[in-house]
C-alpha cells in the first residue's frame, strides 16, 4: 500500500504546478518547453563531449 502512495505524490506536484503556473495569464508553455529542452540537450552534449549545432 505504501508503494502506491509514493507513485501518487509526483502526480500531486504536477497538479499543483499546472494550477499555480500554467493556467496563469501570460504563461508561455512553448517558451518554457524550449528553455527546458535546450538545458537538457546542452547537458547531454557536455556529458558526451560534443557540442550542439
């Protein structure tokens, strides 16, 4: 039973994020997604010793 509760907690954080940030006027999902994607891709490139185009 405790194992199932652990899986629910991240979902609650996602709901909180969506209601407090994404639904606010002026929030640009596309801009936030692009920033996060660039951050991840830069970290992967650095880890593998390469550079991104």
